[in-house]
C-alpha cells in the first residue's frame, strides 16, 4: 500500500436514506429526469457522509443498487423471477429474497451497470478520497439463479456470468478506476463445503485481465442480508488457499466475531494488504474511538501498519444511517489517534 499507514476504507454499501426507499416504492410516478435527479441526490448524500467521516477511501454507497444481487439481474437476459420459494412472513432473512429461473441464453448486452455507477461517483465526488468501485465475483453473482439443463450447476452458471464481470472490470480500469473491490461473500460463506481450489481458480480467471492495472481488493464476509449471517463464521477453511487469489487487499470480518482467528491476518499480511473489520455493522453498540484504538493495536501485533487498513465488517446497507455515521467517524478518529501515537 502506497503512502499513509492505517488507511480507513469501506465495503461498498451505505444505508439508503428513508426518502430514497420511499421513492423507489413509487418510482413509476417519476419521470426519467426525476429518477436521474433522485439517484444523483442519493449518491451525493452517501458521498457527503463518508467524506464528513474523514475516510481515505469512499464508494458511491451502492445507492443505485436496490438489492446487492437482484439489481444486477435486471441487466441480465435469459432469466425470469421465480417467487415460489419465497417466504413472505416471519423473521427477516435471506430466504425472503426471490430467486430467478434461467429461461434462455444468459446475456448482458448492456453490461452490469457498474461502469455507469462509477462515472456518477467520479462526477459527484470531491477531490481527495480515493474512489472505489465494487463488482461481485461470478460465483457470488450466480447465487440467486436456479441451475437448469443448459447450466446444470452453480459453477456452470458462474462460468456463464464470468465474461460479464470481466467486461465490467476492464471497463472500470479504462474509465480510470484505480481501486476495485471484488465482493466475494458467497465464496467465504460456502468455502467450508466447496472446493476452495476451484473457487480460487474461478476468481483468478475473472480478475486476470485487470491484475496489475488497478488496486484489487476482495471482501470475505459471512453474509449480512437483513443483518444475518449465512455461513459458519470461520476463516480456517479458506486459508491458506485463498491467499492464492490475485488481489492486493483482503478484507476480513472481525468485529462481530470478537476477533476470533485474528492471528490469521499475520499469514495474509505476508503476501497481501489486509483490511480488518473493526466496526460491527450488525450491532447498535457504537464503538468509541478508544475501542477502535484497542482493536487496531491488537491487529498490529500481527501485521505492520503499512499493510493494515481499517474498515467496517461489511457494507453498511443494513445499519441505520445515524449509527453508520457515528461508527465511521469513530473508526477514523481511532485510526488517527493510533497514527499519532506511533508517530506515523
Ligand atoms: Zn459483506
């Protein structure tokens, strides 16, 4: 990592303002120009909150993605929503999201929309913080598509989606994007029961065209839809295999897991920068700057300040905006204090 030690960063998403959610439920009453204004305003607000917190790296808050996976599916041809298995009542969880049936050849002639998101971010962001775009890896992207005769299993679906993701990555680099996060939560959630080598190989083929052309990071968490995890929350099954993935930075979820397996970051830090989740996005306990200082120091027992970045455990989309603001500001302040204390 170049320059400043203990940089502060985020995983893509930021909570939607209430008015954005309300408007999305009444979007048919908006004209195209109104919609454009709505999305610009939403991204501007997400940028403003992140800049006010003092982060070194910011995103567009994924304000134009209404659902992490499903919003990409609106760009994919050859699929149709299927609602038969959706649970409508009871405690909120991932099984309340619809799946899609594959009904034809999978195509994405208009891309996946990430390039337009990045152009909007570039247009609206102030000079200063580094701008990060995020794309899901094909295995994660395949998560809500039901395999069929043509695409017989999840890997076959992922293979079909791989060129779409690749095209998006190449487009981002051509547009001047210097940092791209490849979000791979499905790889981390299901690594325990999958062939980790196969996942690594799939990931590396996906990013190959942009390796060395931008800073690549990957986010490995255990799920956060409606604030719920979906995998056994252990990194053990992923490492050391996942260190073969061709990225510059590996992000791990630690705060919500009370820093279990923290020693693993020493292994990661030998080969990659490591972004540690020091903010629990699932808890409404607001970490104080002192908490953050202590957590950073625990991390520094395993990895040098040049290699260490600080982040929340996951995107903040499932955390109320007031809490997200406070958590980010305290994270930045905690990092500043440690930098000062260590004379960095
Ligand atoms: Zn996550």
